[in-house]
């Protein structure tokens, strides 16, 4: 399934918060393609989706951070419009393509 994940991590204070931002980014990089600073395109199965949510939920501060994951569906490739830089994402999980 294809997903769009976006996050906003509060960085208003300590170095620990910057480390939190890096942890969130690293987790997301293991599941998808970074298309903008805090935006990832994911092509993952249900099991990996659950693992991703579990890992992220343990890192963020639920009172001040925000992660939104939009389900795009299986056929979103046909509905995607890209203006500017275009990256191709090949899922490691199932060898399907997300353009």
C-alpha cells in the first residue's frame, strides 16, 4: 500500500530534541523515500506499517510533535502529479514502483 507520511517535530529547545528529529527521519528512511525535508512516500505492507507506527510512537512527544500518515491506495501512481525534481522509489519489500 502507498502512504504519504509528514511530520512536524518541535525543536524549540535542547540538543535532545534535534536527536529526536534525526531518529524520526532515520526510521522513515528505512521504510520509504524522502521527497521533502519532512515528507516521505512509503510503499509498505500492513505488517511494516504497524512496525513503523510503533517505532515512531516511541520516539515522539505526543503533546507537541505531530506525524500524519495518509493512505494513498494501491493505484495512486496513476494520480500523482510532480512538478520539479522527480525521484523514483523502488520498494525493497515487494519490488513495486512508486513514481
